[in-house]
C-alpha cells in the first residue's frame, strides 16, 4: 500500500536540493573519472554532504563508512551529487573483455555489456539512438571480433531512452528477441518511443531465469528508478576462475518519497539475492554506478597475475549494497524531516511492491 497521495505530494514539494561543495577531482590515470567528484570518508561526506536533518546526516555518515574506500564515485553520486549534473569530460573507454566472453562496449557515461554464449550474444541495453547503436555498439563489437548479427537476446534494464533507444535498430539487424518488464514496456517512457513488442519478444519478471547457450541470467524486479526497472545476477569467469556478477538496473534516485521508499525496498530485495548467490562482482549500466571508468582503466593496464579490478569480493558487494541503502535512507530522512507538521508518514509500513 502506498502512503496517501496528498502526503507524498507534500513531501515531494519539500525535498531540498542542496548544491554540492566537493572539489572537482583532477583527471589522472589514478582518477580517470572525467571530473566526477569523489567522497572517500565521513569527513568528506560532511563537507560535501548538504544533509541537515540529524537522521539524514547519520545515514550519510554510515554510507561513507560503508563505501568510501571502494566506491568513492558512486558515493558522491548517490548521497550528494545526483542533482548536480557536471558534464563528463572523460573520453569513451576502449571496448574490452572484462570477464571471459563478457565485454564492455559502451560510452564514458553508459555502459553496455555483451555476453557471448555458444548460441549467440546477450546484449544488456542499447544506448540512446540508432546512430549510437551503429557507431558505438556495432563498431565496438566488430573491433572485438564479435558479429552483431549474432545478438539473440537484448535485455533492457528500464524504459529510459539512453537504455532502449538503439533497440529497434539492433533487433532489425540481428533478429534478436527483446526482454523488458511489463511495467516499463507498457509504461510511459517520458522520452522517446519504445520499441514495438513483437511476438517473440518477452516480459521480464521477478526471479525469472533467462538462458542462452551456456549462460543463465537471473532477473529481479527492482522498481524505484522507474516502475519496472530490472536487475540481474549472472555467473562469470575470469581466466577460468568462477565469480558471480550483480548488476542493478537503475541508477539515479527519484525525487519523491514514495519512489525513494520503493527503491530502498528494491535494494533490500537485490541484497537478498547478492547474499544468497554470493555475488563478488559489481557491474553497472552506467559508469557512475560501479566506479566504472576507474575500473576499466585499471583493467586495461592489468599485468599478468594482477587481480581483475571488477572482482571486489563479498566485502565489496556488501559495502556497495549498504552504501546505496544508506544514501537512499539519507534522502528519505531529509525529505520526511522537512515535511510540514501533521504530514508525517503513517506508522504502518508500506507493503512490499
Ligand atoms: Zn534511467
């Protein structure tokens, strides 16, 4: 059950968007993040924070303790900077094999993942336009020796244009089936026109397993960024060593309290699965979502015997999940604490989505 609409409208109107104070980071090989600020610890969080409610500040402190060392880019983005869009100055990373037959082929902003199987390729998201699909996705696949006509399944994480815009072109090129949640496929994309759902296309549902060849991906419904955002878990190998990858399908925090609460419930659902499946890898569809520009640069410079920078271990995944929940909690607390007297949330907790 959702809180009443009059309450949510009142809370949404009162969320304060405080400008960020953190210093812009220098772009170096150690910090290739295109000028994105980072937060590494509680002190930096308090300087850059902008949270004024005591509860929100406590949550933000805990987020910094959880994620500051391993996830400084995501920490700034989630707890602070999401309302401040600095233009990204990083060049697009070169396409690269991140895990055995799992390839990163996106832009500096949006990552696209191609997963090769013995029966064809699974593609995760499609960028914004047909030109992006041609000039980035197809070009990068060819550069890596992957034939784009072998794409068999295109999974779209959510109905924002930068994720589905190239889908119709890629489907026409390859004959791939498109999978997307019903909530997002039948919802209002706000920007752009969703691909028309054909007979062979399919809806993604919670707990569903999508298999192609020797690969199986587990789908989770994780609404909040959009009503039908999906997330994924799937096994990968690094030079033959097995790992479990997790990929949360939506990034930016919503502005209204109901969606923030839904997002936090979705992160708990996601964390159930990252625990149950012992995920030790974090991937994202945005480079801001996995400190991706740092990691892909480290991977490109990897020497024989070095660890894969995308393998963060169980501690890295637990800290990532915790940081994110704490940042959303800070946003929730800040908004609720500023609500007018008499408009507090009902004591009954909202039902599961
Ligand atoms: Zn989005």
